[in-house]
C-alpha cells in the first residue's frame, strides 16, 4: 500500500497481509471447533526450537525495535510486534516508523524465502509483544473458490465422524 491519504495511517506507510484460510483443512477445522487453545506470546518466546527474528526494548516507555536477523533458516521463526502501533504513533511517529520499516523488511525477506505466517499470539499491554509465528510450509497460492463452495455442500460434522464408534 505504501503511503495513503487516511487519517488513521497519516504519517505512516501502510502494509497489509493477504490471508488465506484453507477452510476444509484439518488444521483450520481444529481452530474453528476451538480444539486449539489460544496461545500466549510467552509460550512461543520461551521455546528453544523457535527462533526470534527481531529484538526490541520492551522496558522503555515506548517499545522500540533494536535489531532484526534477516539471515535465519530455522523451521519456525517468531516476529515481535507492538500490541498497539497507533498508540506508539500518537506519542512518537519516529518510533512507529521504525517499527513499520523493521517489520516490512522482515516479512518481505522471509515471505520471499518461502515462509508463511501460521499463527499469531496477542498481548494487550503496550510494553509486551504480540508475536507472529512463521514457518516454511507448502501452501497453495491460488484457490478455486467455486470448487471450494461446491465442496462445502453436503459436508457436516456427522460426515467427519462416520466410521467412529459412538
């Protein structure tokens, strides 16, 4: 998007993700049914097998980006972002621009290298990070929505339990 004439984004270039939910996949169905518990950012940040891409000073009055590693090649990467970029922008536009520039570089780099965002863990406090989880997995880049809609016809929860003993 870049710079737009929008009061909410004034002074700050805008970035957006394209989201695809493969609604008939087992993974998405588990989320929809509530079978996957909500994750707190600290759960991912404490895992040794998940690598942190960027570092920030969360202890300062306003969280500030410090550094990012754009050369990682791990299976699972974590990207920290502030919980409320608009609150940061209202207080210090330069810090908000730093976040936007840093996260843009991270996502563009790793998306080009085949990573996709597979999760998001949120924290509502200004000085605590929200976290994107990125993995390198095979995904379809195009969806035939007509066949998807046709695939929904006749699908019910009963169909999925067919063959299970009651």
